[in-house]
C-alpha cells in the first residue's frame, strides 16, 4: 500500500508491520458457539501482525486488513472492485478546479463508543492529523497523511512537503467541506484510504493525550494504538482485544451499525507467517480462511473442496537500487546490466500463481497510464557482461538484501525469488553479497533509509490511478532509490494536477517512458494473489485492492 511520494525520506524510520512469528494455537475460537451449535467466530490468518489499531499511523496491508473492519472512510470501493462509491459520505462533489470537496454525509451513524457521526466529527479527524507534532510528523508514522495532504500546520522538518490541506468546514450537521490548496491526482481516491478513516471525536481527545516517541530508528507508538479499548470507528465490527502473545486481534459485531450487519458475531485475525503453516491450519480446521496462498497449493486446496478465489492483478514486484548505498549504481550501464541479467520470465513461470505477468514498467497493464512504448531490457547475460565492461565494472560486487519471515501478495516466497535472481546476477559476472533481514523492523527500515544497494519490494494499489503507482516512488527524491533527476520527477508530477482523466493517462504514459529510460530499478512482475476459505464458508467478495469486507462472510 502507499502513494504520492513528494515526501522526502527522513532519518527516522519505523516498522509499519511488526515481527512475524508462526503460531498454531487454537485460541478463543474453540467453544465459541451460539445456541443450536451454530459457529459464531470466524478465524482468518494473515502473514503478519498489524502494527497499530489506529490506521492513521499505518501504511501496511496487514494492519489495514484488521482496521478496515472497524473504521470507515468518507469514500470506499465497491465490494470486490476498484470503483469509488459512497462510504460515510453518501454522495460527494468538487468544484471545477478540484480544490473544494463537498461530502453529503450519512445520517443516523454511530461510533462504537456511542458518539454520533456528523460533519463536526469529520473535521475533528482531518484537523487532528493536520496538527500532528513531534514524532507524529515522521514519514514512517504519518505516511498516508503526508502522501495525500502534504505536511502539517507547522512543519518541524524542513524536508517535509508543504501542506496541501487547507481546511475542513462543517457546513451543517450532515455536510462537510474539505478544501485543498492545489488539485491532486490523489483526490478523490485519497478520501477512500483506511488511513484517513473517521474516528470518534471522543476517542481523538484521548489520542491527543499520548505521544509517539522515537529513539534512533526505532519508533514507539502511543499506548492507545497498541491496546484495544480506546479506538472507536463506525464499522460493522469493533475491536475488543489484541492478544500479542497469541498474535491475535479479536473483533465483535457492532449491533448498532448503520448498514448491513455482520453475518458472524466474532472475527479473529491470527498471524501465521508461513504459507505451509496457514495451509495446514485451514486443513486442520483451526482457521476458516487465510491469505497469500502458495501458488503450488491452489489446485490442491481446490481439489479438496476449499474455496480459493483469485484476486485481480493490481500489484507490482520490483528490485530496487539505492545509488547512495553503492556508487556503481550511478552509472546507467550498471543499472541496465542488472536489469538484463534477471530472467523475469523464469521468475514468473516458477514462482508466481497462474495469471502472473512479467512487468516492463512500474505499474501493471491493468492501470490507465501503462505505456507500450517504454524501453525494454530483455534477459541477456552476454549483453549484461558487455554493459559492465563498458562501465568499467567487470568486478562488481553488490549487496542484495532480502526479507525473511514474510509473504506479500506480490512476493510469495522471498528467499526463493532472491536465490533465483542471485544466480542470474552471478551468471552475468556480478558477485552478490546476500543480506537476509527480518521483515520488520529491520528490512523495512533499511530499505526506506536507502542502505540496501539492491532489495526486493512491491506495491498493491490503493486506488485506480496511475499516480498511485509511479508517484509512490518517483515524484521526488527518496532515499530508497538515492537519485535526483529532475527530468524523472517532472515527468511523474506532470499529470498529478491535471483534471481530465485522458490528460492524466497520457502524462502517465510519458512518465513511464522517461522512468524506464532512466531505469532507477527493475520492475519484475505483477501477480493475482489467491485467498483461501473453508469448505463451510460463504466468502466475502475478494478485492484486487486486498480490501475484503469480512462482514460479508458467513458459514454455510
């Protein structure tokens, strides 16, 4: 997840997804039955722990999987799709310039703590984020606020982008007006982010009594975000418990929910960090569903009668290059050599699920703005060696970081992918120095700080706009890449303030061509991640954005 990266990278970084430890305990699910023996607890296994119970402090999918069930934004996406629809706002509109956004809010909505939802509550949230201070201004903590709305009322770091947010006004009880200084391609899509979901004003007052703190690269999140009890949204479930020892978050149906009530009373998210562990837990009946099914397991589970839907393609996997970590990467020929050394076809064929595609630019071909005219770098070890010779880098040794204890939608088996790419690079004469790092906080911190010369990462889109992909990485200087090229930055930003979709699309196509000519990294693939459910489950609609709403799930 993530977006609009005009933010500058900061010295302080943090794990936005926490350490992953396998767990097989049956937990409080056992014996949770209503009268008549009907199951009333649904247990779903993710690949990692959430980092926070306040989605505004997060930028990772495992956190949002949990918080999305309890918190709602002004806009949402249609169930199972990418079209924007009303959320807490029934309808919305903007002025011609795209700087004034008017939201007509739903009536009769309550927060989990009993407070009423209204326009004043919307403005309390936006003004709360706008006035963050101290560690809350770290890009690792307030990533999405900064990517959508820029900086703060008073920026404490000169590298923080100027705030684009201007004001929020409660025009009347059921009409909120949000004004920004400049139009942005991130709007209205940004209003759908779970990171900008609406909290109870009563809860916000409690939040403001607590601070996030930083010591070196480590961030300590405020207590309220790490314990159930204070956070309060409007969603179909409310968060009631976070058992970090069992690696489980428990949610309970909110009976005063304004929309269709959740079909199952209790919802438990459990962390099981390995693909094999999640599959075995489903087959043993310990869980009712899990995400990120290993490609080799899909047919096996289907043959056994499990429900294994596949999401649409809406992600990108890439090898990043940090020019600040290894000066050799400043030479274009070296970057080209690395690109031509990697056999992407083999990676897709052997490591990704059916439907996986080789990527030739930094967005999938399902996104408007994809260009057919980018510079291509076909697999060619001989050409790679020639480029290294031309660059005077025949004896290149390069550190290649890869993550452990993690599975991501775009990256099913990180170590296997790494080993194949390592072999490819060495075949082209590049000596690889491996560096395995725990996903959180080590790997995430290191890649964001730009300390890994080569690394593996990816992205699942937040909403359907090309800038949500290329703007994430290349809208301005970012330590992950460590380069400054005005031509790239200008090309990426050219479409960000265009009001007409066809104009933005043309600008994004041109930007993709400029990016791939410069070649800051190597786009590898896009893939359709599978999700599995028990034989007795009517699953929720699966989302290409990985935004499943578990209130839709039921038992047969």
